[in-house]
C-alpha cells in the first residue's frame, strides 16, 4: 500500500477511474520499438546500431545528444501529441538504466547500455520505461492539484507515486522472458496489470476484474 496522503490518494483514484488507457494509445508501438532496439543492440553491438540507424556525429558528441537521438529513433510513427512525453520518458529511461553522466561520450554510453542489457535484457529496459512513463503521464495530468500544498508536500507525493509506478511496472512484466516476443495482446495485458496494481495499492479493498484481451 502506498504512503500517499488522503488528498493525493483521492486525486489518483479519480485519475485512474477516468483514464481508460493508462499510458496512451501508442504505448504498444513504443514498447515494440523499444524491445526491438534493445534486442538489436544485444545481438549486433551498440557501435553497429549507431552506424546503421542513428544520425549523430561520433566525435565530440555528448551522451545527452546521443540519448535524444535514440529516443527519436524509437519514437518513429508516434504522433506529435504523444511524442513529447514519450521522448522525455525514453531519455530518462536510458539515463537511469545506464547511470549515465550527460557529458559522457557515445561509446561510453554504448558500453553501459550493453552491460545493462546483458544483465536485464529488453525486459528490464521496458520495465524501467513503463515506470517512468506512467509517472510522467500522472505528473502532467495532476501536477497542479498535487502541488497546491507546497513544494515539500508535492515532492513527497511524487516520491510516493514514483514508488507506486515502479511496483506496478515490475508486476506488469514479471512473467516476461528476458528477451520477450511482444504482441499487442501481451502488451495490453501488461498495462492492464499495471493499472490493477495501482488501483489495489491505493485502495486495498478494490477488486478489479481484468478485461479480456
């Protein structure tokens, strides 16, 4: 059960009830493309993918530029309306997974990403993205109402929501293989599991039936 205060809990419950699609209609495509990217880096190596697919100067480029280019690659086919938040979530995901300093070189980022994928697979990459993206979607929708009590209270509420999203994302992909073969059905099921986990965490008495997919 989350440690959110009653006001934040009520706001989050209202948000969950009102939102039919937890993380956006293009999430299936994003996760499929993120999974594809992670698998390709693991199979072919980061340097090979950098040469083939990412338009960035290798000399003098910084990690922040590289991560933005990777996010652009994964966001292909995503509408402008959803692209901004998807880009933000993807960039945060890669920085968190690689523990990257924005000033590192592309080759250093690549080495860290290869190490992360070797340990966690694209499953880990997707779990991190789901956690970050869900938190960002909530923040965009509820930012104004959650910060009315002041900065310190707002920070505490966001920390509680971040923990909630981390738990929900972990449960969503728990049954997946390290290198999952994703379909629309498996992705939809995962986002439904995440939604149920959040509802039960903020309201332990809730018994949500999973929709058929």
